[in-house]
């Protein structure tokens, strides 16, 4: 993978060191329509704080798989963990090398293809498990973990299917297949935690932002182009019309009621047995 431009867009617009959903302690009290970008960045800080509480006491070395732009890494490094990072993305490689001034080991690789001589106490996959193929991902995790080492995963999984073709059914693993894959690869599930509700205000805020700012702006641009330059408008419509309607279907991805219907956002702590 060269550069994931969607993740790059998040990193450059939100300008937080995290690329995950964040964690809201009291989601029922959050008014998502009035959240600021700083509120979301604060929730992202709480996410790694909460996730860290799942790290067992005997862990010292960590491989942060799918490290993004290094927010989790920095948090864990500040708490004294000995940490290496991995990502297949060139943009993230550049950001990490600059942020940590070359002071930590960056592996540029898909985790499925990762080979190492070093073993770690814990592998962290924070919102990266959904990108990693199940079976080769567990094989790499076994290889990179010491005896009785841990795999800590925080990500969303598909827990319900129907025939509506929801975008929520794509780009995440079926929960059952993932847990069966873990067991087949010799991983024992020690702890699980459903944090779906604690992540939903971020989706609600994104939905609100898109409805309030992005859609009206896009509509204005369309009407304006149609009036001032009908020929260009028709050309654009014939070129991108289908593309735009499939992008509109993607809006379902930021509807929390759709997320809840098809997915759960889980924390899993596994141990290599
Ligand atoms: C949503 S971001 C999460 C980043 C970071 N862990 C965080 O919580 O802020 C997903 C990360 O997984 C990485 N990724 C994508 N495919 C991968 C693969 N096959 N192996 C390892 N990492 C991958 C992306 O480049 C990115 O760093």
C-alpha cells in the first residue's frame, strides 16, 4: 500500500495524533450536534487510556500494528513501554519518523507479510484488525509474540447480516469468523469488552457535520455549476454521476443506528497458548 488517502485526510483535517473513534465515558449525556474537533480529540485520548487498562501487568514490549500517525504509540511510550511500530503506509512512515525523530523502529509492511527475529510481550491492533486478513494476521501475531504473549485488539466487527448490502458489512471481519480464527491459531480469549455505545457519539458528530456543512455545500456547488455552466455540469454528471450516488450510499457508514444494527465495536485481549 502506498498511501491510504482517506486516513491521510482524517489526519490532516482533525489534526489529532489518533485515527480511531475515541471513547466517550457517558455517551448518553453527549450532545453530538455541538461537539468540537477538540472534544473528539479528547475522546480519542480517553480511548487509548481505556484500552491501556487492558494491558496485563507483565507486559513491557509492544508492537503497535497499524500505528497510524502515532498517537497511541506516544501515549504508550510515555508510560514506559518499549515500543516498535508497523504500518504499510508511506505517509504514516514519514509522519512517524518525523514525530519520533527516528527513535523507534518503524516496520513498513503489511502485518500479514511481517517477518521478525524479535518477539514482543504484546501486539496492539487498534482499529487495524479490520484491515488485516484473519488467518495470516493471526499467524504473524503468533510469530511475533513471545511464549504466552498477548494480542490486544480494539475494532469493529460484523455481528449481523441481511441482504440490504449495507456498507457496514464491508471492510470489517465477521465477529464469529474472527473469534474462530483466533482459536484455530492458538489464541485464548482472556477478556472482551463491548464499547459500541462509548464510540457512537463520534459517528453522530460526523453525521451531523456532513449533513450540516458538506451536503449543503455540495448542493450549492452543483446548483451553481448547473446554472453558470450547464455543459460542464452535464459532462461532470455523465462522468461522475454513478460515483456520486455510491458515495451517498456510504453516508450510512456514519449513521450510528446502522452501525449498531450490523456491527459491534469490541476490545479483545487474547493470549498465545
Ligand atoms: C484506522 S487506522 C488506526 C491507526 C491507529 N492504530 C490508531 O488507533 O489511531 C488503521 C491503521 O491500519 C494500517 N493498516 C492497513 N492495512 C494494514 C495491514 N495489512 N497490516 C498492518 N496495518 C495495516 C493503516 O495504515 C493504519 O495505520
